[in-house]
């Protein structure tokens, strides 16, 4: 089975239908879809939930959780709504800050993998009050999390661009860390 582990629900008319059609054309059977909000020209968790209902045989919902903004209880809510993974990006502190451990513990408890954006982040528009820093999303922070939560599967998105060597070493040393496409 081929699974697209990293797809965003772009806020464009007809996007979901086009995405599913193209993924099927490529013989991709499942799509891990996340909506990371207007800062990235994307839809919301609610929109992803509806997409899961529309395409239950294809869409695996990855709920968006922003560390330092969203409470850890959001993971409980997402799981109860049928989401099976979490997408994390743009933390207010480094990914391995212990303040975020309740989020990671909840994901580990439910068996929900986390897709971490790692490396340089590209925003649709710059909003200074959002306090976005690519430096907080370095792959090395996943090393600390992997050791603290050994049953938590983590995906290091974009292979940590431009910190590729760092991402590869973290994945090599931690069997619960995986790498995804560079795009």
C-alpha cells in the first residue's frame, strides 16, 4: 500500500477532489491530510474532518495542533473525532520544550503519529505577531522527544531542510523517527 503521509488541504475551490483524483491516478491509496489554517492558505481541522467523511476510504485525518497556542486537550478532541495523526508546525518554543510534552504524551497514548514540520518554514504572508521561527523547528529537537516518548512515531517533514544531515542522524539513531519528502 502506498500512503501519502504529508498532504495539506489547500484553501482553493475544488482542491480536495483534484487531490484525490491525482493521488488515485498515481496509485496512492491513502492520504494523510492536514489543514494548517489561513497562515498557510489552508483549510481547518473541521474541513479535514468533513473531508474524512466525504472520502472515508482515502483520507486519514491529521489534526493540526500548534504548540504554545493550542491546549494538549485538543489531541483528545481530534482523536474522538476520528483523526489518526497530528500535524505540528510553528511552535512558540523549541519542539522539545517540556511544556509541549502533554501533547506528545497524548499522541503516544492514542497511537497517533506526529508529522513535524522541520526546517525553514514558508508562510503565505508574514504576520509578526504569530512569532514564527524556523530555528525552533530544527530536526535535532526530535531526538529529545524520541527518547522521552519511545512509542511515539514521528515523521520529520522536508528532511529538516536545510539541516538534512541533522535529520538523517536523528532518524538513524531513533527507530521511531521517519523522514518524509523534501518538497
